[in-house]
């Protein structure tokens, strides 16, 4: 058994018993599952769980599945995720996330893409948030992934307030690999309103450390922050989360 395998097994055993700390529903990391540039069908199953017993019985879990179907001309992605918090066997909050995306490859320095997203997130005071976007993804950048798009967003808060916004969206991602096959992945979204650029904007940052245990199994430790300068209801502008996840690819 080589040193990398031994090290990965030790890390896996250690963190298998460490509970996951969640302040808010974690940001869904699409880039690590979309298999961009690879041809074929891919599936990923991701699971994280945090539990506490004693004065308070609490369970927080998050499960997600990603389906990818890539050809030489079109890349297709579908992601679904569900989060749930329970206290003393009673469900306190539930959140869902659905995202589908198409990318059309071209012979230029960029590709065209379209995406549709729907989510329910009471952790951030959203009863529902739906959006549709169109944009370009630059294909010849060596060290980073960069995409620009425009999206239309419809939101409804838990108190019933509705809001419709047109936004620009800037996305940047970069991975840093290490000799033991582990890697760090960093992503950033910045989404300002087209009508109120300075007062109505959102951004999210995600940083994860990924450890391959085998060809099909990965452990991920992720920190994320989301910021909404015009949040719904009386929600805080900023949310942070830390999660440890187990990912199986098949």
C-alpha cells in the first residue's frame, strides 16, 4: 500500500467521526461535478450529516445527486440537492435546490451556455427563488474558468414579499492540485442588479479541499459564504457554512 493511500485512509477514518457544522445551507458547487471537457455519462452522489445527542437531539443532513451527459458538441448537467434540519425528531427546516445547464461548444474562444435554477431556502428566508440565464464561458483560459451571463430572477420571501430582478453574473473558478492528488477548488459568483448596481448585488465564495480516497470516492471539506446586500424579510446579509461531504462517482 503506497503512502498516499495510507494517508487518505487515515484522513477518512478521522473525519468520518467528525460532525459537520452548518450555519446555513451550503453553496452547491457545480464546477466539481459538471465534468467539463470530458465525453460520456457521469453520476455523482454527495452526502453529509451532522448529529448531536444529549441535552438536544439534532440531525442536519444534506444529500445531492448530479447527472452529466457530455458529447463533443453539447454538455448537459442536472443537479438536485436537499437539506433538512431536525430537532427531537421534528423537522425544523427543509431546503431544496434544482439546477440544469446546457453548454454548446463552438470553434471560437468561448462557448454558449444556458441555465435554469429553482430553490427553496428558509435558512436564508427564501420561500422560492427561480432564475434563468444565458451567457458565454471562455474556453481557452489556462489557469482559471471564467463565464459571463445575464439572468432574470424571481424571488418570494417567507413573508410573501415578491421581487423580480435582471442581473449580470460573473463566475470565476480555479483549482490548485497537489502531488498526492488532492486539490483545492475556489469559486466566486458576483451578481449585481442591472438597474441598481450599487445597492442590490449578491456574491458567493466557495473554497473546498478535496481528497480522493479511490477512483470513485472523494471526501470534501468546504467553506462557503453568501452575501445579499438586499436580503428578504429581516434576514442577515451574510451567511457562512462549513461542511464535510462524501462523494461517490459512478
